[in-house]
C-alpha cells in the first residue's frame, strides 16, 4: 500500500517481524525519514552513528542506574500526589492533563536537573506549553514524513526556536554547575557526565524482571563515542519530547482501566499496602520492581493501549522475503518503508483471547509463557527498541504506587466507557477527555 506517495509494506506475520526487527536487522536499521535537523538525537540518527551513540547511551538506562535515580522520581511522584491531598472529598481530574504535567516535571527534574517545586520556572512553563496539541506541529511532522528533503531544504522547524534555546541553555547551565562541583544530584545529567568522563558505575547486576522491557541484541557493544555537550543536550531533549506523551498516555489509560475495573484496582491496592508495610513505610526500588501484580497491570495496560500504534523501519538495501520452503515471495527494494501494526497485533484474538477485556492475568507467572513470541511489543523489538523503557516503567510504577496508597480511582459522570483514539498522531492519544475521580483512602 501507499502512504501518500511513499510505498510501504504492512507486516503482520510474526516470523517476518522477527526477521525485520532482530535476525535481519542489518537490512532495517533505520526509522522513517528524519524529522528536521533541529536536534541530532538518538531517535533519528542512522546506521553507524546511531549504533555508536546507542551503545554509548545504553548504560544510562540500566536497572542499576534506575535505582540511583529512584529517589528523585519518587519525590516528584509524592509532590504530585500531595497537591490532591489538600482537597477534601473526591477530586475530579482530567487524567490526560495531570499526568502529562507529572511526566513533564519528572523528566525535567531527572533529565535537566530542574527543581520542579518552582512552578514559575521558565523551563517548566516552556515545556508544559510545548506538550499542548498543535495542528501546525502535526502538519509539519506529516510534511517531514512525506517530503523530508523539501521540508529540510526550507528549514521548517517542528519546535519554536525560542523553546530549543530555553532547553539548550538549561541543560548547558546544569552541566556547567556540575562540572564546577557547585551542586550534586543523582539524575540523568549526573549519569551522562559520568559517561562523558569515563567514570560510570559498572552495571554488574540487574534488579528484578519487568515483562515489558524488551530484549536488545546489539553486536559490537564495546564501541562507543565520546559525549559532547551537544550530544547531552540532544539526548535530554528527545527524552523530554518523546518521553512525555508516551508515558503520560500509558498512565492515562491505566488509570481509566483501574477506575472501571474495581476488582483489579482493589487487588493492586492490597499489594501496595502489603509492600509498604514490609518496607516500614518507605518504598525502595527493589521492592517496587518486585511487585508482581503492579507489573502485570502495567503490562496489560501496554498490551491494550500501546504507546505507539505501529513500528516503522526503512529497508536499507534490497531484501528478499522467502516462504518457509525457501521460494522467493517478494523482493523489497531499498527505501521501502515497512510498517508493523502494533495496536492491531495486540488486539488480535489469535494471540490475546478476548482482546477487549482488561485482564492482567495474561501476564501472571502461570500464563505469560503462553504469550506468542513477537506478538507483544509495546516498546518495540530488537536493537532499535525504546532505550528508555525502564525509565517509563519506573515513572508509571512509582506514580501509581503513591497515588493508590492515598486514593481510590473512581469513575465520574464524565468517564467514558471506551476511549476513542486519534488516528493521526505519533503516539496513541485519547480523542476524549479521560475524567477520573480521586477519592481519599483511610489508611490504617
């Protein structure tokens, strides 16, 4: 089929998905056309440059690094929950709005070292305004997808230059302060500086198992590149722009499912209460990652509502698709776009029976072995999977841990039974306002 004037192949066969994303990854290294030249970040880098930067940045998101940044993220979540504790009775919120602000502030704190308690901070004001939907921005993204060379030639920017200046100044100022030992904070800036200086903490252990974290198969991991200030700015920027909407979308749909599935929420609250008692009132990273039912609920939320409805890979050189008997079926020419419909596969009853039902038991220890390989890919597959999957899961887990410890999520008169989705956005978003009620709990 065609996307405007660009031919593309829709791939639903799981064995072919494995070939494209993993086994024959060398043919499909790159994503679709780069979106502008504003930031040379990991998402849009290609070929060897991407490989070198990916292997350099991989340690940034290891489980041991997540443990180091755990307290910073937890403090952001606690601050988020406390703002609702000031109100009496039930608080009705637009979950899409409040979660976007939480994730935005959390990433600002972790990736940029910004103090989120200062709500008037120019950085926070700028980033929050940037997360608002914009028809003009959507059209520009579409333009880069259809006619990337023309858009680049015309130097059409996705983001206002002033916004990029604010981001760049903020991260460079933070880097300067850390270099001069003016301040210390265990966040992404600190980890990136360790990488730049070659003094990063060795990752000699992995903590817990999170089902939704994809496996990576990277050849030649040892080859890395030196990080410049510009690389660090670019990494932090994509962390902010790509991470905010996808993670807040997960939280938004998960809160909806918890509100309308009272039995699931009750069981999750019980696990939270048991965990906090075992931790003497203060949650730890290891205890959080070890919460099995919380991981099951998040995994099912990502199954039913994946952050991205599709994966796209460009065929980098002519590629032959063969049948099981070895016969040539079709030859993909260089430049053909391959599209893997994640949302459709996650809703396919062949792989997930009764797919419209929200059922965390699919991901229990007894059942998760029944999940067909390569049918579940909320963060992508193979070497080009989402590098920040662990951080997204950390944000979601710690947020719902603190939120459900203090509140029950309940439907309101405005709560829709089945959220409708926008059909033309980079990430999955609800067309409807997802309203939920926060009812204070009495915790003994």
